[in-house]
C-alpha cells in the first residue's frame, strides 16, 4: 500500500515538476523572442544557450554604443565651435574645449555641476537658453561677450594700479549662439566665434573708405578736364566725352555717398544738427524736386494723415532720406502709378514689452511710403539695406536706368538709426507695392 | 514618522531649489550691473553715446530684479524658515542686492555726467580716471566671482584692492582740487570730481559684496 502511495506521490510530484519546467521554458522562449530579432529557426536550440547568446550580443552592442558615444564626445570636445549643455535648472553639465576658450571658463572642472551664471556672467547667453527652454524651439542670437578680468585668490601680488593699465581689464569677443531644446528640458548651445569676421569686415570698410578718399581727388580733376574738353570738341568726340563726364560724375557720387555713409556710421550723433522740422513740408519740398521725373511718368503722390506733425531732426539729412525713398518709389512705380505717403504720430501707444525690451512710451512718428510697383522679391527683403545690394529680378534696373549707386537705402537706414529711429521694408498686403515704414522718435534723446 | 520625515525632506529640497533660484537671479542682476558699469565706462571714455542710452534701459531692468529678489528673500525667510547657512545666505543676499543696485545707480549717474562732459575737451588726467574705472570694474568682477564661488577669503582680498582705488581717488582729488589758472568754466572739473567720487563709492560697494560673501560662508562679520 505504501508503495502505491509512494508511486502516486512521485508521479504527481514529477508531473508538477515537468509542468513547471515546461512553463519556465515557454517563458524563457518568450523572453528570448522579445529581445532577439533573429528568425524562429534558431529558436529550436536550448533556451539557455539562446539566452547566453542574446546576453552576449546585447553586451557587445552596449560596448559598441559606449564606444560610439565616447567617440562623439571626443569629437565634440575638440570641435572648432563651442558647445555647452545646460540642464533644466540652468546648471552647466558639460562644455567642450572651444567653449571654455571662448567664454573663459577656466574655473570649470570636468564633471562639476554648477550654475552657468556662476561661471559665465553673460546675460545674453542666459536669455538665449531661457528662451529656448520656454519656446522649445531652436534659437539663434549674435552678441558681444565681455569678459572682465578678476583678481584670483591664488594671486599673491594683486594687480597694481600701474600694470593694470597695460593689461586689458575688459575683453570683448563677438559670438553667435545657436541653441537647441533637448529632452528633459535640457538645452544645448553651439557657440561660433564671430570676432575674426567682425574684424575683417571692419578692416574691409576701412579699406574701402580709404580708397574712396583717395579716388575723390583724381575723379574731380578728371571731370573738370572733361568739362573743359566739352566746349572744344565737335561730334562724335563730343558725345564720347559727354558719356565720360556722365560716368565720372556717377563715380564721384558713389565715392561721396560711401564717404558719407562711413562718417555716419562711425559717429552718428555727432554729424547731426537738430532742429524742429515739419515732416509734411519736407516731403512736399522733396516731391517738388522730383516733379519733373514724376510728370514724365505721370506718377502722383498722395499724402494722408496728420500734416502738423513735426520732429526734432537734421533737416538736410532727412531731406536726403525722403529723396532716396521717394526716388526709389518713383523708379519702381509704373506709368500713371500712385505713391502713398501716410503720416501718423504715435504718442501714447505702449510698445509690447518683451522680456528683454523695456516697454517704451516714447512718442514717435510713423511714416509709411507705399508705391504701386510690383514690390520686393521676398528673398531680397532681408538684404535691401545692405550696401551695394541689388535686387535679383523685378527690381533690377534696366541697363539704361542704372543711375543709382546701390547705397541709397543703406544711407537711409544709417540716417534713420542715427536719429534713434527704425526702418523696415516689406510688401504692402493690399496694394502689392513696396512698403517702407520709417519710425522716428519725436524727441531724439529718447530713441525708440 | 516616515511620512513626516518625507515631507520635511521634500520641504528641504523645495527650499534648496528656491534658494538656488534666488541665487541665480542675483547673479543675473550682477551681470546686468556689470554691463551697466561697462557701458558707463564706454560712454565716458570712448564717448559712445549709444551706450549711454542703453544704460537707462538696463537700470530699469536692474531695479525690477532688485525689488523681486528682495521680495523673494523675505517670502522664503518667513514661509520656509531656513536655518544656518541658508538663512545667512538669504539675509546677506537681501543686503547684497542693495549694493548691486547702488552700483547700477552710480553707473547711470556717471553716464549722465559723461553726456555733459562730451562738450568739453578731454582733461589731462582722463587716463588716470580711466585706469581707476577699470580697476573698479575689476573689483566688481572679483566680488561677483567670489559670490559665485562663495569664496570666504575673497572679502579680504577685495578690501586690499579697495585701498588702491582709495589712493587713486585721493591722488586725483588733489590733482583736480589744486589746479590753478583754470581756463574757461569749471564744469568739467566739477564733473570729474563727482565721477571719481562715484567710482570710489562703486568700489566700496564692491568691497561690501565681498564682505557679505565672507559672512555667508563663515558667519562672522568684520
């Protein structure tokens, strides 16, 4: 009897064992299947062996990934552009060598987590990162980073007053930052050193203006000689000299405009002589000088808005602004077209206060000039105020019409900015023509 | 018991985070003050008028930070009841932002005086004043670094730097005050006298910042 019980017990025990083993194997297979991406053919092998193989494979992949990550990290560390990684609390997690040089991060140690502001005292960089995190969109910003030297505690001998003058306390470097939002509210920033470009463009401008200065005297004597020659010559030679004189004058104008532009840029406020001016009267007088051309083209000028608006500004310079703007508008208007100038004073409007801009309640004058031409090509709009920039197609002039120097709008912008104002170019949504909007402060001591 | 310690723990981390936030705002304000000082320097010595206009905007922003930080510190001190270093930090920060704000004010004053000074030919002692202004900037930078690093020793070092500025002030004062046969109006000399006084005050406030940092770390006032 005991033998039978023993056998039954054994059978049940074995059964349970087999059942459990079967289940365990099934789960193991399922697990392997879930981690493995191989086909079912090899699944007939012992599951433990399969598991071993999968673990080995994963381990190999992991090592591979680590290797790859290290490579990337090493690459970024030695990249010629700076890189910063900042976490959600604005702590610097990592930065590469170039970033350390650009931002003078000599107090940062590898693996140290500190507030970025503790290491780099740059409001602009902080703002760029905050904006990126808030908008969750990549941002771009150019600014000049100033680094003020500080006396470090290790220095036994402090910078004395006299050697202080020789070594620079404040250093400036022009930077361009591109920031990208990352998961976990982290932000990555690439920094590009713009200093060489800034210096290069400065030296280029200097070269060109020096050159213009040198060109001025010989050009004047050439045109004098040509004028003298004109009286003594008959056709066809006379016509050639006339052509020469015209081209020489064009060149003289270009040189003069360039010099004017350079002077305005170098010291905008010093060049201006302020007086009270009625805007409407200025535009009227400018239009009178342009009348002959306008009549030929049968273009009319319509002025709307408040005629009594007056501002403090440099009269001759503002005349030049409106001359350039209206001349442009005239050139691009079709025959029997219309130019609309609207004046508006904006004395109590509150500018939208953005985070980095203090709200302004300064009274300002808004002057809109809209022509009835075809407008700007949209790809040209960001460049229209650049020196010597010419639009690609529709606004490109015919060879016969090539009278402008390509400096007109650049001069306009420079003068407006010297007055503390602002100019923008776009196309009018309703009329379709080019739309130039000038904003000038009523009182130039309070710029917009 | 566990629940209690957990809440107190989360309160502690909450306090830590808030303190860090305030610290960050102070540093932000510091960058603005530094920039304001730099712009006033440019306005005065490079005659960059645009810089002068920017100082006014910066000043408004500095004021906003000043008020907000003071309020945040007071709120944290009453609601979170911090102890030891956190308490010292918050109370010292409240004082410290006042020093920063004063430096910003002086920078604005200097800018206004610089705009008046533009009409006169540069004075012969301008180089010394420029060196003094640069030195004061160096002191401000040093005190801001000390604040960022919470460096207790920096307070003493900055005090030594301040002596140099004081000497420069004395020297320049004598130079300006004992000038004889002044041609034309005395306004430029008056303005320069005020400017060096302002610079000396700015350096003093920078020294204060350094001392307050020492207090935060050690708890001892000197």
